[in-house]
């Protein structure tokens, strides 16, 4: 059974940091494009970051570049999103996605991140 489970969200003050985790089961994350998306209140879901299978190259939305880092632990079949210098605009539900063309696209249930003083 394919499943993605996010964790690590919470309430953090502006300027703070959080690390989100996305544990996959039923498929191997190193064979998929693994991404993080987010959906803020009243906003559409938007791309945040991705890591590709080969060489682990990464890409980021301009809004998070230099503040967020996506990484992958193949042994734990887990993808992470390290977030620092958080801003109130980063408040959103963060979703993990796994994509492999011609095979499947999988989403987690999301984890809430709230940046507020």
C-alpha cells in the first residue's frame, strides 16, 4: 500500500525554524521526483521544492530559495524540508508528493505550519 506521511509541523515564531519529514511506504523515494507543496489560507496550492531521482538535484520556488532545503534519506525512505528564517507568509498546510512518470503520483495528508508571534 502506497502511503506518504508528513510530520513536523507546528507553531513557530517569525525567524524560527522547523524540519518537516515525509515518510514513504510502498515505493522507493529515490526513484521518484519528491516534492513539497503548500496551501496557505485562501490560496491555491503552490510548489515549494523538489528533489529529483538522479544525483539528488534540487529546485526551489523563488519565495523560499535560500531559506528552505529539501533533502532525502534513502535508508529511511524519507524526504525532509528544513525551513529557516520563517515568515508569516510561510503559514500553510505543507504536502509531500511523489511522482514517477507513467507509474503514479502520490500525496500525503499534509502538516500544518503556522508562523506567528
